[in-house]
C-alpha cells in the first residue's frame, strides 16, 4: 500500500519514519509559489507518522497511526489523487518532481 505525506513550509512537516519507504517527492506550486511538498511513500509496516507543527514555539510533535491515512494500491494511483487534489479549474497549479 502507498500513502501521501504532506508538509507545508512554516506550518507543519511530516517526517519519514521506520515503516515508510519514500518513492517520490513533489512540490505543489500555486502560481509559481511553492505551497506544499508531497511525498508518496510505500507503507511497508504499520507505523506512527510523525507530524511536527512548526507554528508553535517549541514545535508540537504529533504521532498519527498510519491506519488513519488514506491508502492507495499503487504509486500511480497516489499520484493521480495528488493531481486531482491540486486542480482548481483554470488556476495555475502544478506538481514539480523534486
């Protein structure tokens, strides 16, 4: 199974932990400005994904069980979902592979 991890600069970041194997990373560009980074990762074992809320000082760390993440059968399906999520009519939105 495959999952999508999200990080938004200055807001929060999601860290790769044991049980996840990153496959590809994409920057989400909104009118040329990076708004988020997405990582498609293989879920090789149930785990707790570390999400660090950077809006607080000190940052707040949350561990989210992977059972709560949306899962995809293939990396291509995960990428298709990302492309669907970033499309807003005729707005200038793009995924740029890192």
